[in-house]
C-alpha cells in the first residue's frame, strides 16, 4: 500500500523531531525539509540530519532560500525602512513567510499529499504557514501534530523514550531563533512587562571596546559595498556587516507588539546589521529624496511591514507597494559613514552625487541665490492666504 507522502517543516528541535517520529509511526512517508534563511551553520545542519534519520524520516533536505529571502522580502524592508513599532526589523515574521513559500513549492515539486509544521496553537507562525499552504498548495492536506495534541515537552520526550529514542533534549534557558535579518531571544523575562533580558541571554557577546568607523555604499537603495569591498551578493554584504558589528553588541532591544489576533507580545532580539543598514539607508534617503517621496514612503513602508507581520504577504497589494518602493530608490546611491561603539552606533554623514542638500540654489537658514527678499515675501503672502481668508470670515462670529 502506497504511503502518504508528507513534507515536514523541520528544525531539528524537540517539537519537529517528535513530529517526524509520530508521523512516521502513523504511516506517513516523512520528508524533513530544513529551510535555511541564514540561521544554520554546517554543524546545525549535520546534527539535524542525524536526528531526522534516527526519527525515521524518509529523506532530509536543506532548502537554501537566503538569496530569494533577500530578493522577495528583505530588499523591500530596507527600501521601506521597516521597523515594527519603530523598534523591530521583523526578524522572525518575515522569514516565516519565506519558509512557508519554500515548503509549499517543495511539497508540490515532489508530489506530496500532506505538509506539516510544528507550530503550537498559541502563536503567529501557525497563521503564516497555514495561509500560505492553503493559497499555494490547496490540494495538499495540512497536518499539525503539536498544535492538535497540545503536548508538553515532557510528553514528547516520554513518547520518544517509549520508542527507544533516548537523546538529550535539554531545554535552553533562552529560546533563540537566528536568521539573516536578525535573531529573536525569548525567556522568562520577556513574559513580564518590566524585566530586561540579562547580558547572557544574547548570543553575541560584547568583544570590542575600541570605536571603529566604517563606510557603507548603497546603490539604488541596496547595500553593495563596505569600506570599499564590493559584494556581488547582497546576502554576503549583510553577513559581512553582521560579522563586523556583532562584536560591539549592537542592535539589542525588546520589542512589544500585537499578535495577529490582537493580544500583546514581548520578545528580545539582536539585529546589528539590519538596524545599521536601515538607519544608514534612511539617512541617505533624507539627502536624496524629495519631501513627498519621504512622506509617502513612511506610510507605505509601515503598511508593508504590518502586512508581512499579519501574514498577508500574498495579498496583491504587496506587489503594488513593492513597485512604488523600488521606484523610489532610483537616486538613493552614495556612501554613509557610520561609527561603531560598544552597544551603539552613530551616523556621521553621507556623500552622494544626488545629495539635494548640496545645491547651488541656497542653503537652509544661510544664503540663497535663486530668489530675492521681495520674492520671498510674495511667496509667504500667497502661501498663507487661505489662513487669512478663513480667519477674516470667522473672527467676528459668536462662539
């Protein structure tokens, strides 16, 4: 009898390892797919592969989507200067959407009958996975053993032990989710409203004590060079900056936001490269974009980030916003000088051929060459005429 072919979103942790064993025992042909969005090294992958084999997976596959993650999502998060609640660079919510896309594509490619993930019923990720699978693989059944059985870690380990699997499943004090666009950190402190995360909670310790200046070069809004070193891959540019900056323990914070269903959530994160890139890019835009370009980019960038967080990545309006964001980057080319310090960074200035501040017409508050005093007075009179008319009409009316 032919087995039901199933693709499982696999990380190598206890939940998804349990899912491999449980679903295999139920008669499924489980294909464990590990979607790499920049958070795994060779050791992580090798350990996950061994666990998948022990659990009975029919195959183990790494889906490297780092470049598509950048092209489909991160690029637009940079163009939009997206920081959720002015704080969080969408480190996890963005990558979950890309992981779901990759899994749906892989499941279709191998002719899977089912697709599974290890989300619980308590978080946002279940919404992101289910919505993408339903839209892009509507004929494939969605199976969620962890959500449906509502098991504790102890119950999962007990099941594995009963089936002769006795691996170490030590639960770390802090849960870490690492990816190209930042690392989330959860612990007992993030379940409170007043407790900060301690130094040891963050995976990148402070190792640098001396300040360092670096120069980031953007080409049409994309980071393409650091200190004169040109990168063909934007992913490698981000990784290189992360390697430089993480030793300064830059980019640490705690984000407080709203879940998809509307309850509050709190999570720590470290995102040195994403925060430096977004802030440096934003400064360059201030010099190279018009007032109204900046205004509408703020609105649409914020909306774009909200839609990703809310699992609406597949809505066609996202492509409309992406078209606007990409068009706005035509003149966003130049260098941004950044100074790194322990736990913080500062933006020193920009150099760009498209710098609207360096104009021969005049400088704010100093000199002007394109108009005279009488023309300035005339402009002010015309600019304020609507206020004059309104108040002349209404000043004598009883309140």
